[in-house]
């Protein structure tokens, strides 16, 4: 009929779906253990969110969920009324946004430069050295950072030998602490994050580079007009996921790099939840902080995904 295919009926679509499932049966079987793990460790624990609406103290652990006292939104009201919460939220967003910008630019730049290295042995050595800090614990990373950036650290000793006034990197009670923590985190994770972009670069058609060479394009022009557009879908997807995790800044690096002087700018939501929940044994309030964090993260993820879908062809779903 005028060279056009007839639209598939519902029955035909079901047959195609069944054929596809049969064809991919081994892949589906391999995914079953992960699905089970996801249900057990990610979905079933969501039942614990009921504690955000109850008064949960150590003495109430022996009671069932329905026997505990329900306080409904009281924990959330206390949370939003606490002036400390606003500062903690500001610290979390500030640290996360700085880390997001620095992390993305550094990882992409490093991957672009490493992709242009033609000496294979040097390239592999550089990549191996760059992602080794990812496997080092934050305890060691924090010790190294304080050894170099402390008031009596290597850098200040060097500045003192030059007659320059020491810089209080780790004890300056300002938002500069956010930058310091973010820079240290970039040094730790840059090489590991670059692996994803390097993998995406291997999928770019090499014929495009050859054609660009013939047209007289230099390395930087090839990076700008071929490599970056080639990894754009990967960059957008990772950016969406990172935006969804803006409030998920880990407390271990904040606790290890921070101190009593800079705590006003070091405390983040996860640390605040730990202090209020376990530290004060108010598990309901601690759970309420976690629920708030998760809800905002989901909203940010959906908004970022929607915006990405409008401005480009790449998004999560």
C-alpha cells in the first residue's frame, strides 16, 4: 500500500516481545541475582522510612511498627526550624557543586589529553598512576593532605623558608574549606572518572579523525569538533546522575579533613543525620533527614533528566 508498512497489531507486538525475551534469555538469567540483591538491599529497607513519622528511641525498639507513637510531620518541622540545618544544607550544596564542576572539567580534560598520547607504554603508566588514589582510603588521603596543607605542613614550611606568611588551608573557617575538600577529592577520583570517558572515546569512528587530518585540522580542533561531540551522550548521562547525587556528599572526607575550627563549613547532611540520629539517639529525626535527602535527590534527577531530554537527544529514560 503505497510502499508503506502496515502498523503492527497488538498481537504482533507481543510476539516480537516474546521472541526478543527468548533471544535474550541468558542475559535475563544473568540479571536475576542483581534484581534479587536490589530488592533485598534497596527496596525492602524503604519500609524503615516509617520511622521518619514516629518517635523512635532505643526503648521503643522492642515495639512493633504499629505500636510506636506516631508524630507524623513533627520531625520535619523540627528539622526545618533548626537554624543549623540551613547551614548544613548550604555546606552540602556548596561542596557538591564545586566538586561537580571541578570533577567534570578535570576528568574530561585529563581524558582528552591522555587520548592524544601516542606512546602506548607512557599512556598506560600515566593512567595507572592517576587512578591508584581511588583505591586508597580517605584515612590515608586525609593524612597526606594534612601533612602538606596543615599549619605546620610541607607547603607552609616552604613558604616560611621564603619569608612568606603561612596560609591556613585546613583551619580557615570560611567557605574556602569547600574548595580545598573538592580539590583533594578531584585529585583522588580524577583518574578513575576519566576511564569512562576514555572508554567512550574508543567508540568514535577513527575515519573522522583521518578526514579531519586531511582537511588540515590540528589536534585541538579534532578534540573540539570530533572527540567532545562523540562523548557528549556519556557526559550528559553522567552529569544527570551527578546532579541527582548533589545532596549525597559523604561524611567520611568531611570528618577526616575537618576539625573543630572549620566544622561550621564542614558538616554536611550525612554527617548531620548521623549526629542527630545515632549521636542523639533520635532515630526518627535521623530518618527524616535521610527521607528529605532522598526526596530532593529524586526531584533533582527527574528535573535534570527532563531538561537534558529537551536540549539534547541524550537522557536516562
